């Protein structure tokens, strides 16, 4: 039979020879301390889960829209990483860039429409306020003229989503993000 290797105590860090292979601590005092740490850790996990559950149950529509917008923008960034800036054509790989909306998010009806949002470098999106003139010229490289006309004609539609629909939209784009990340 092989001799049992020495282990480092999970509590105090001292090397010790355990009585069996599942022993994690060197003494009774360390065992009590280790057990108390485990109980505290478990209680923190439960409290965190309860806070998260409470927060999600009490989220307002604005909170949900913000949450969906975050995951939607992440999806757009992943989708357009290899395409270059929609306004100036600057390569977007290995640099920070935004999900630039052709029509801003104040147009609720097309806020989460994928044809309205494309990868855009930070200077174009933030410093040049979207660089819309160039955006308009180059957007037809990514979407058809009919889709652009649809955006023009339907930008004033009101978005009337409830919490359940926003949660479904969130889950849809969260799954798309996972799929893109798995491919890379």
C-alpha cells in the first residue's frame, strides 16, 4: 500500500499527514473553523441568489429595456467584429467599438431591430455623433435598399413590450451571444 502524501491544511496552511485521503484539515480546531467558513460561504451564495431573484421580480420596464439593450449590443459587436466600421470602414478587430444605431434608441419600434444597428468605431459613433452621412451611404452594403426603406418608414412605431416579452428578447440575444462565443 502506498504511503499517504502530505497535504496542506485548507484552514491554516500547515503541511500534515492525513489519516485518510478525504481529510482536508490538520486538527479539530481547523475543522471547526473550516466548517464555519463553508457555512458562511453557503449563506452568502443563498443571500446573493435571493437578492438576484428579488431584483428580477421587481425590475421595471426601463430596467428590462436596459438589460436587453446591453445583451443586444454585445450580440451586434460579436456579429460585426470582422466587418469593419459601418461608417468609415475601419477594421474593428482587436479594438474597442460600439453597436451604432442608425436611428437612435429613442425610436422605440426599431430599437432592437438588427438591421438598425451595426458595428461602429468609437470615433464615428461618439465623436462624430454616429457619422450618419457615411452610415447612410454604406448601410446598403449590409442590408438591402428595401430593408433601409422599411426602417425609414417604420421608425415611428411605438414599442409596446411587456416584461415577459422583454425577458424573452433578453433570453434570445443571450443565447445568440453564447452561440457566437462558442464559434470563436
